């Protein structure tokens, strides 16, 4: 049964709409943890559109499970992460105009920069994960530079528009899992997963942790945050699909 990391970026998105002091992210993280979240994930974007610097320091102080900071490889953010010392960083590509993280990191092209940042993180006991497309090339490149964790991008699977496409995307994910498993990498998965599509990914034996945000935050509007997390945990455990989920 995979672990569940809950990404709380969009609770901050709501707060930033009014620049109000609420909803409080530390309270949100606590509710997720009370409901069984195994880690709390937040993405400090260069444009600070949702999570702010003060948030990550508050979360670092109060998260009692594991704090996973998503971040791009920009020197400013790397500096902040080194000071913050989260339990883990997940390196993602970032473009200012995108609505959300759109693709995986190109590890082949950026191997030297990634390896240099990873060395800085490892020195500080920060785990490093790379958010990559489910491709053999990218998984092997991650293995080659000695990164121990990959997060497979499930966006293409989540957005597949036909059964055939969905099957093909699942096959890609399974194959990437197998390559990563053979290299001894820890395999996480995330992006676009929701209450309807999470089960086939959750049931892949190598998947260690799912990172899910948007669907949980949306569903929480109807059932509350704790219940939304509990229901996703139940699905990750292989329970029935929740009908009418976000
Ligand atoms: N994993 C990574 C690396 C991401 O960038 C995101 C989006 O912030 C997620 C998981 C969660 O995606 P979603 O919000 O679609 O569940």
C-alpha cells in the first residue's frame, strides 16, 4: 500500500486570492496528518503564486510527519531549501506562465546541474527526488547520477482521453516502475491523480508514495479536509472508488 503525501499548495492559492491570514496552512497540514497523510508537500514557486517563504518555514517547524518541498533548480530557491532543511526536496521543472507543473525534469540534459544541487542537499541530510516523465531514459539518467528517489509524472495518464490511451499510459508507468525498481530507486508518483483514477497507480507494487493535491483540496470543500484525506488514503489502500469524488 503506498504512502500518501498531501500537497497543500492550493490551500495557499485560496488564501493568496485575498492576501488574508487564512486558511492557515499549518492548521491544514495538521488536519491532513490527523487524517493519515504520511507527508506534507508544498511547492515554493519562483513567482510565489501560492506558497510563500514564511509558509515553508512554518511548515518545517510544525509538520510532524515528513515535509517534502517541491522546487525548481533556481539558485535562490536552492539557497532557501538549504537553510530550511526539509526532509526531502522534489526537483521539478518550472515555467512562469504554466498553470501547474507541466512536464517532468529533463535529467539527461540537466544532469550536471542536478547532481551539483543534489550534492548540496545530501550534505545537509535532505533526501532528493526527481519529478520525471515515466521514460526509461529519464529513470536511468536519475540512477546514473545517484539520485535515490524518482517521482513519476502521472499527468499524461490522468489526462488520457480514451481507454486505449489510458492503458498505454499505465503501461509506460509500469515499465518505468520496473526499470526504477531494478536500479534500486524508490518510486513515487503524482500529478493529476484523483478519486476516480488513483487506484491503478496505487496498485503498482513499486509505488512507494503518491503525491496528491488538487483533487483532495477540491473534495475537501464538500467533505472537509480530514475526510478528503481519509477517503484518498482508503483508495490508496485499495478500497472501492469513491463515487462523486472531485
Ligand atoms: N507531484 C508534483 C511533483 C507536482 O508538481 C504536483 C503539483 O504541484 C503534484 C505532485 C500534485 O499534483 P496535483 O495537484 O495535480 O494532485
